[in-house]
């Protein structure tokens, strides 16, 4: 007789029904879109392979480069606009501009990349999005 695997997810029949988290809540907190437990990420921006609570196969979702493309356009426009405004208003030296905007850009990217990746994955789960196929 083998001992039960402590890492294996509990069977769906023994899991109490839970309300899935909202898109905003799941994105900000990194919650599983099925059960709402904080198991979506394995690191800061790396997804876990599967939810440790309900067993949802997170690796099966393909978020791709969508979040990075959104961030390049949106965050880039914000940082460039603020840098131009600061230059025209106070005319700081270049080294000060670099000292301000490099950390702001890196921090903003890492923080918002996690949120946008989670939002895209949760949306993909909720809408049952799959790869497109052309009917024969």
C-alpha cells in the first residue's frame, strides 16, 4: 500500500465549491482562476505548472508576448511623456534623468508584467480561449 502523495491536488469531489475570483482580484493577487488560491505564480513573473490546490494545468495556457507588448507601448509612452515634461520644466542634467527613469521603468515593468500576465491568463481561462482552427 502506498502513502498518498502530499503534493497531489485534492480530487474535485472533495474540494468544497468556491466562487472564482474576479479578474482584478486574481490579477493583483496572483490567484488561481478556478479555485482562488494564491498559486498562479512560481516566482515573480513565472507561472506555476499547475495549481497546488485544485490541479488546474496552468502550463497549458499560452499567454505569449501579449503582456510585454502592452507594457512597451503603455509604460513607454508614460515614461517618455514624464521625462519630456521634467526636461522642459526643470531641465535636469542627463545623469539625473537616467537616475530617475531607469529604475522607474524597470520597477514599473516588473510590477505591471506580473499583473498583465495574470489578467491575460485569467481571461483566457474564463473565455475558454483555445488556438484557432480553420474548419475543413
